[in-house]
C-alpha cells in the first residue's frame, strides 16, 4: 500500500470512529430528553388533578345556598318582602 492509501484508510477510520461516537451521543441525548418529557407528563397530570380539585372546591364555595347562608349569618342580610321591593321604570 502506498502512503496515500494509508492516509485515506486512516482518515476513513477516524470518520467511522467519529460517526460511532456521535451515534452514541445522540442516543444518550435522546434518552435524557425522553426522561425529561416523561417527568413533564407526570407534572402535567398532577396539575390537571389539582385543577379539577380546585374547580370542585370553587363550585362548592360559590354555591347559592352557601352564599345565602353566609349573607344571613355574617352580614345579617335578609330577603326583602314584596312590599319592600321597588321597581323603577325608565
């Protein structure tokens, strides 16, 4: 073999070795990003669960009966009688 052929063979070996290293690196990054994605999915699911609980709590807190009861107890409000209601016509 001539020196040119040895040089080409050496260059090809370096390229093959570099290609192998890059494949391993890309595979590693892919696995790392996949694990991060799975963690984000779990966080999203936890937040969805919490959002559902908060919506349920909100609907409980703003229920008509609760608001009316709190108005009577804390603010001493009462429903006006028919004679106390004044309708204004424009």
